[in-house]
């Protein structure tokens, strides 16, 4: 993305915004935007949406819908933070909405930044010259108490890489997504989904266990790692990807979203040595309803040819999600 366009986009976004999460929010949000309207459950399954119908938040609504699932019921669950005044919901949807309100939510925080330059794209791991929008996922407020209980004051510096797009003040960055967006076509490419914090904590705990296994600081760090892994290890990729695609669709009007497959990312982002976890670019997008495609976004320009040469003939190139 051209930097001038990115700066204009950033001016239209808040410095920070609360991003509440409750279990299953991603399932309701995706189903609401992928189903054509009120629809027969059998037709939704034929259309490949069965994975969302069987998720815990949606399943009771499907069971009580009489064979036809109403879009309004799913939207209420997808937008529960704004659904207090919704009227005319089915009894099953209202019961699920009440259950959502009865459980504690995680108040993640989103912030936004820029990444990359036209001249340095080959080492900044962007797929073309230009800039990326960075969506930063800040820890929920409960994390401050964990840091205070287990870690020394100022301990966050050990878990933040200076050359990565994380916040230096306020809530620490649990994860981020980098996005290349083409306003003229309304198409976006999710370049990266990553978390430094959990990995750096793991490395720090391992080093402390080897160097001073009996020290109180080592035991405290190990307890901190165990607690944040229990709370966020499996959750952060889903919350991060949902926040990114919700921002793209609901706030930026993006109708098509691409995401790297592992092989594509290695080629286009000039990744050498250690590679990102395969699951982030395979199992994660698949669980969100992305489909494999051989199509390459036109805005990648001359890099088409490079990608085609590097991949086997007829191999899929990206994950693709259209609304």
C-alpha cells in the first residue's frame, strides 16, 4: 500500500479501541456474513457452512430453529456488544444471547500502526514495495494483574522486539496482524499473524531455568508463563484473525480477503531460515472458512511471475475469503 493512503486510513481509525471477546464470537460473525440471509439448515450445510453450525455458540440456535436459521438470530450473537435492544429473536437465540451476557468477556484492545517502506520491502517481509497496516492486539486488562504478581517492574522489555511492530506504551502487544490493502479494488492480503510475547516468555523461562533454577525469579517467571499459556495460547490466533477481518469488512468495506499459505509466504516475503508456524497459515484460515485458490491478487503486479516459477504447477497460492 502507498504510504499516503495508509496514513489517510490511520487518520480515520482511533488510537485505541476496546475489542471485547466472548467464546464463539468468531463463529457467529463469520456465519452471519457468509450465509445469504434466512436459510434452510440443509442448504447451509450444502454450501460448506456446517463447521459454523456445529460450533457451541450456534448449535443450540440451530437445534431450535425448526430447520430454517434466521439471519437476525445469528447477527445478534455476532454483535452481542451491540445487541441489547434487539427485538424479535427466537427463544433459542435469546437464551444464547443471555448466556453470552452472563459470562465474563475478555476486553482486548486494538491499536494501529504502519510497517514497511518501498525501498526496504525485501527484508521487511512485505509482498510488494510499500507499507502495511498493522493491527495490534493488546492484552486484556486482566493481564496487568498477572504481570504485577509474577514479573519484576519493567519486565515487558524482555518480551518485545524493537524491530517488530508492537506498542511501546500502554498495554503490551499480545499479537499483531500485518495487512496490505488495495483501496481501488477493495481487496486485502493478510501478510502476517504473529505473537512475539509468548515465544519470548518461553525463551526467557528456559534461560532462567538453566542459569538459576532455584531462584525465586525463575519460579515466578515459570508460573507466569504457565498462566498466560493457559489463558491465551490457543485463543490469540483466533481473536487476532477475527479482529483483522472484522476491521477489513465492517470498517474498511473490504469484500475480498487473501491470506498467505506457508509456501506463498516464504517466496513473497523473502523468508529465510526459521519459518512461521505452519498452523497459522493452514489450520487457522481453514477454520475461518477461507478456501484455497490459485488466483493471485492483481495488485501484487510483477511478483506474479516469481510466485508461479517458485511453486509447483497447479498448486494453490493463497487462502481466499469473499463476503
